[in-house]
C-alpha cells in the first residue's frame, strides 16, 4: 500500500500521521487540528515552520505561528465588535495596544476525529469542532456552528477542505483564513536569502495604525509589484501587506494561489486556493524568526464592521443549515 495513516506521538502530543509517496504529514486534532508538519521526504522540504527543538508547550501556547493553523474570525476586529445582519457581538479585547479582538478561538479548541482512511491513492483525515453553550466563548458569541476539515494526502500534495455550517437561528458571519507559516529555509541545507515569494495581488488594501482597513483600495507601488514578479525576498520585514487576490501564472498556465521559490535549490512550494479566498495578507514576524506567512483570507480584516459592499469586502453570512466550503492545496516540486 502506498498510503499509511496512523496514530503518532509528536513531542508528547497525540497526532495523526499520514504518509503517501514522497509526502508525510502530521495533524494535531487536540491543537485545533493544525498541521504541525508537512514534509517532502524525497526533496527534503519542510513546508511549514518546523524546529526539532521546539517543545510541546511552545506549540500549545504559540498556536498561530507554528504549522498550519486554521482561523475562524481571523485577524483584527475593531474594538472587539462583530456586527451581523441580526446581531452585535462584543468580543474580549486581546490586542490591547490596538484595542482589537484577533483570530477567534477555533484553532485553540480540541477537534474530534470524525474518520480516517487510507487507500493506494490517498490518506484522508476528517476532524471537526462544534461551538455551543458548553464553550466559554459562548458568552460573547452565542451562535452555534460546526466547522470541519478534510485533509487528503495524495500525489497532488496535501489538500484541506473547510466546511462551516450554521447550527443556529441567528446569522453566522463568514470569514476564514489559514495562518500559513512557511518554513525558512524550506529545503534542508538551504538559505533564507534565496527564497522568493510569488503572490497574485490586485489592489492594496490600505490599513491604518490599528491594522484595520481604511476602506481604500490603492494601486500597486514598486514594493507591491515585487510579489507579482517573484522579486520579493522573504528575509526582510513584511508587516501586514494586504491585497485583493488575482490569478498567478505557473508554467504559462493560470494558477489561483501563491508559491515560493528557492532560487538556489530550484524547488517550489505551491499553495493553490479555491476562489472563495479573495485576499492575501503577508506577514513575517520581523523577518528574523525563520518563517513567513502568505495568508489566504476569504474576507477583509474587520469585514463585519466595514461599510464596503460585501462583494468588495468578501463578507457573507450563513442562515441555519447553510454550509460554506473552501479549500486549499500544498504541493512541492522542482522549478
């Protein structure tokens, strides 16, 4: 059998390990079903931020900056407000210097393993989390919902499908993001100075001093255009560069997603996303922490509170029983 899925102890954390072809993948259901490691064993590439010396406690407390955490209600909400068509919710301020609420709590909850399977063609893991009155955040956000992830590891890499369903009579706001922490360097023996980031951007979303949109969409300047041409080196400070999404080119074909090239090793890490992801936000933690984040987002920062039309901000809502689905795929290859 070309595919194996099994229980796995990762630094004392109970995980699920999937192996298929050149890929191995470790998912931690107890840590918000974050992907803690995705490795191309053949080309010796660690896709997501990985450090052999990182402790289980680090991974537990710093969930947003290791692996592939999935965020529901991502990024910043002004003064903790989440305004929907039928409600106004006041979240606890967790970024006091900006007086904002950030990133939600789904990535900080244990997820249930719904199913696992392996065949000759692929490994599949399904996890879920249900938010209801038993959760301490229900005091602030009394809207029942369920979110599930289907991870599929195959020759095409790792695909994550996200399904969000409203279980409440109230409107459920929809904004999703993965805080994609790409390892730097990616290849064993590589150097960070050789990494270049290709992101298909359209307009810059201007942000104010609180890292909230001013609602102005700006034309691209010379710095911005480096994302389009692959001249953007990752070993520098990238601090919340937010853009509308466009379509990339890869091998002269349209590619809806971002990719990273190691110019010395001649390898690529691809992040293809579904059309629901309409924005990219780039950040790299001051550029000196050996990772960077090209984050696909379905909606703008602070989207529930903006006056922009929803077709511009990307914001939408679900009524009871409705499901929102999006997906992304990670793969590696030679350039």
